[in-house]
């Protein structure tokens, strides 16, 4: 399936809807390929970095070709408006920085010092850019568009409602030609997304202090950054270089995430505490919770039938929004469905905090879901139905990663099964 999405230089994220290269899709695909085809994984990383801006930002989409079946396309983004943009057209925003973790996985599977020398400095400038351009007072970094994290997640509703969308650009919905409208963001969502793009474009994609039309401190983005900084410091160690900035950056983010622990919710407080989305569990990925907090997060939130875990009427987990939230919408994109990448992040977090049996349970459920419904973009938690784009690359690549890490479990645990 992955081979059918492969142009040789980039993997398209899905058989449908997405014809270009997306940032965290490519990183997760490269990570999943690490043990299978590390050379192809390295090509994916190189292709993505061709889109890096001169100030360090690695954009959320790199438009390698001229496909016309995606909106908003390169002409809307018009990255040439900024002198910082590369020649290759790109979007003007970024996405969760998984890439350093992918490069570490590639290096662990098949060491290649020349490749590290080529890409590690680029990762350093991207992470440094995030702390510089997106700094928040608390030590975390902010996102400037819902597309930098999880599009229509209810956690962004309140911040988006504050936008003035008068004079918004016309919305073009090519996605709904191939996917049921009920599984995608609404036109109102798209009006807000395009309003932000329009404003950011007018500011050359580099808003000054107080100018960004949308600012949100996303826990998923920051948790991914915390892990990526630690991985980058490790990569500098392999290279014999100086990983001190990365190490310190990662620790700062982890400490600031730890301060968001909410004792009454057994989860972390997001920017909008009225919404309960899976974002509030993400610091688990960065092993932020203490042993006692991790236990409560699993029992009372992640695996709770009333919240994110499997229940009688919705046996597939983890839901992207809590089932007890009024915003829960089980088929609409990031407002309820199960995503394979979310499960993968949480499995890795459970392993990191030592909840091995719980990690194995979620891994098994995730593998059962793809066995039942194939490699889809997301899934209905009630029926397990595949939703969104079919033939979804990161769902396949992360399945490879889950399978290969299951195989490398200690002998004793394999024998005792
Ligand atoms: C907008 C490619 C991307 C993912 C995002 C996902 C979705 C795009 C869209 O698809 O976003 O960037 O058109 O909906 O939300 O996480 O990277 O798979």
C-alpha cells in the first residue's frame, strides 16, 4: 500500500485528497520505514527539508508537483511573498516536529554518519526557530493555525470563534468530492482556516508580536517537540556536536507541560479547558507524568469507557475527543474518530512511563482495528468503519513500526504468551 503512494521522492499522505508532501506525515512514514527500508526513509527526510525556509521553519506542505486536485494549493499560499521561502512552493506554516525522532529511528536502525551531518543542523535551526518565533511565556511554543496540529479539533473552537471572518476568501472544497461531507470539517471551519491564511499571507507569514490572528498553545505539538529535542540532543551526541540547546529546550518544554497537570481531570489542562480532547493526554508521549499520574491518566481518562477508552457501544479507542464532551462527533475528523498516529504516540508514551501491559493492550487494539478496516485516515469508534481518505500512508507506516517493535520484545515475554 505504501508503495502505491510513493512517487520515489515523496509519499503522498493518502490515496485520496492529499497529492503533495506533508510534514509530519513524511516524518511518521520515514520512522515507520526505518527498519524496513532506511534508504527510502532518508530520501523522504531529504525531500521534506528541500522545503525548509531560510529562517529554519520546515513548512507543513511542500508542493513538489503541480497537482490541481487539492485546495488550498500553492497559488493560495503564495509562499514567494516571503523572501525567506525556498524556490520550491510551500505553505507558510509548520506542523508538529516529529522529524528529529524519525531521523533518530533511521540512525538506530541503520547508522549513517554522513546523513546525520547533512540533516542534523537543519533540524537544529527548525527547533531553534520554534522557540524563537513561537515562544509563549510559560516555556511552551504556540501554533498559529489549526492546520499546525489537528484541524477541526473542538479545542480550537473558542479561539476560532473570536476571528472576524468578514471578507473571507471563497472556500473551495475539493476534499468533499471524494470523502463524505459528514467526515470532514465544515464550510465555516474552512472560512476560518482561509481567513487565517489570508491574514498571515498579508504579514509575509511572519507576524510581529501581537499580530498573529490565531494563537494556541497545543499540548500535542509541545509534547512532540519535547521528545524531538531529546532525540536531537542524542543525534548531536552521535555526531560529536553540541546538543546543549536541544537538551535545554526539551527540558524547558517538559517542565512547562508538567505544570499543566490537572489533578481533578487526571489529565493536562489545555488552553481551552472547556473542551476535553485527546490533546490533554499527550504529555504522556513525552513521559511527563509521574508514575502515580500516569496510572490515573490511564485508569480515569485514556482507558475510561466514559472518556477516551473502549466502551460497550464504542469499542475502538482512543477517541480524539472525549465521549463525555458535548462536542464529541464520532465520524467528523478530529472531533471524535480514532487516529492511528494518536494511538502510536500514546503507546510510545505508555512504554516510556513503564506501563508496558497497558501499552501492549492499546497496541493490540490498534492492530486489530487496521486488520479489520485497513489503512484508513481515521475510524469510527463505534463501528470501526474506515473514514476519510483510504490507503493512508502513516496508518500503514506506523503499523509497520508497531509490528517490528512487537517482534523485538524481550524473549521472556514472547515465551510466556
Ligand atoms: C490540511 C495530510 C494532512 C495531515 C493533517 C490532517 C490533514 C490537511 C487537510 O491532512 O490536514 O493540512 O487538508 O485536511 O489534519 O494532520 O498532516 O495527511
